[in-house]
């Protein structure tokens, strides 16, 4: 587990952009049982989260014509219970952080794994997500 003072700025990077943090399994279950489109970002302390995932998600949301109904996040290595529950919904994909999942009416419709984030720019992530939002939102 990472110390809270270390991850607080990384949390705020998404919450300041309108994301709701899910910190317990019951919060994850509640949100993912709702109708509509729900984006779940598995946040992380790694460099690809800071350099591509978080900036790419925020850029996509600022540019996209269509957007998910809800923006949520869980933090790998910090909110263990919430992350484990979220990853159950993300099966058959293996645990991956950072990662980005889009759910529609409780069903996983798109998933971006860490290996699809590493080595890509925020602009590339944003372009990809914009297409995903257009298709599913």
C-alpha cells in the first residue's frame, strides 16, 4: 500500500476532472449495477499513468462529443477492496494498472490494458477513447 500523501495528487488529477473515487467493494458493485455508460479508470503511481493514461482520459473527455454518463476511478495499490471488485467485473482481462474500462448497462464493452497505454502518448489514448465513446456512449 502506498502512503496517502504520495497518492493524493494522483487521486486529485482525476477527481478534479469530475471522477468519483470508489474505495470499497460495495461502492463498485453499486455503480456498476446502474444503467448507462460508466468509465472506470484503474489509477496507478506508475509513469504511464501520469504520462499517458490520466492525461489521455482527460483530453478525451474535453474533446469528445459523446461521453460516459459516469466517471469513476479506483486506485491500484491503495484501495485494495475496490480494485479487486472492479477487476472481477473486468474479467476475462488479467489485472492491469493503469487500465481503462467502459461499461454499458453493467456489461464491459471496452477495455484498455496497461500494455496498450505504455509507449503511447496522451493524444493517442485520447483519440482511441474518443472513438470508443462515439461507439458506445
